[in-house]
C-alpha cells in the first residue's frame, strides 16, 4: 500500500487517511490508485462494516497536485465510494478544494470542519470539475445552488456548506473525525450488514428511478433480506426480546443478479 494513503482497520471500521500533510494531502495518481484498492478491499471484506475517509491534518485534500505533470490527476476513483457496499463517511477535517471536495461528495455522509475552505474551483483554472461533481452536486443541493458553486468556482466555509446541504454536520476541526468515527461505530454495531448494503445501493441507484420502480425494488430486496441468515436472527431476537447478533455476510448473500444496479458487476469482489 502506498505511503500516500494510510489504511487502518479495527472493530469493523476501516479508516482511510490521505497522507501527504506537507502538501495538504494534494491528490496524486498514486493516491487515487491506493484509495481505489482500499475501497475495493472494504467492499470485499465482510469484517469491514463501515468506512471513514479523512486526511492527515491540517487539511482533508487541497485539490490535485499540479507540481508534476506525471500522470493524470483525476477524482474518478475505481470504485467510487458510492459503489462500495458499506457506508462510506467523509471526515472532512480541513480544506477540501477541487478533487478534495469531489471526493467528499462521492461519500454517503459528510462531517466537515467549520473553519476550513471549500470550493469546486476548476473553472478558475481553465478546466472543468470532475469526479462526477456535475452529477452529484445538483442531487445534493439543487440546480441553482449547484450552478452557483460550479460556475463561479468561489470558496465558502463550513457553515455555508452545511446551509447548502453539503454536510450532515459542521463542527470544529478537532471534532470532525471523532464524530465520523462515532457514526461509523454505530453502523458497525447496530444494523444488519446486508440490509445496510442493499439500502445504500437502492438509495444511490434510486435517484434515477420512478417511485413505482423504487417501491417494487424495496419489496424484492425485503424478500431477499428476510430469507438471509440475519433475517432469521432478527425474528429470533424479536421473539426472545434480546439484541440481535448478526452473522450474515454481504459477500455471499448479495443477490446473484443485482436487481438494483449493475447487472454485469453485482459486487466489486
């Protein structure tokens, strides 16, 4: 694993830390490849229940590293965080600009630093925001706000980011990672893994579906979940008036045909 990304897995939580602090974690092709490999591992390993992406202080990611022309620096990570079958939480503990903000947008939840600087400023560099920013941003904050952020390339702080709808919560920088870890811990120790994975996939894919299609898929996925190992455990725990002990495996109980998303690539293993 590259030294540009630290990977720590403990108690069901994988913490992926962008690790170029002297360069404010500026994004490189090497970092992108390492992040993609780590996310693929998180999708594949059932021991990982939640993922937190953060940066070595003082920044989250100050954008693409433009100091070298070696390689193409892009926020198109393979797989993108939204395709990983575990919740991916961005702990944006400092500045997130350009690729850095696009990476955070690709995650399921975002906890951000109040006093940091945020921007999708590529138009001010004679290029266009990437990392699916033009797909993600309108869905998160609406067309008018997305146009403001993308077409001006202006900077804004954490309070405005939360007001726009970009963040689940805006906090002092030193509280961002602990808060994200607390949410990850709750996910790792509360809901059933397969149900979370199916719900996440439907949440993202459902953005382009009609209400009728989403309703049908909810019924199909509930039927599949009810027949899983943890479906049986949920009923037993309810009957015995105790907390469930989940033992299901996303890797083996994922639908053979991905009824929600990519039929050719149901998982990422």
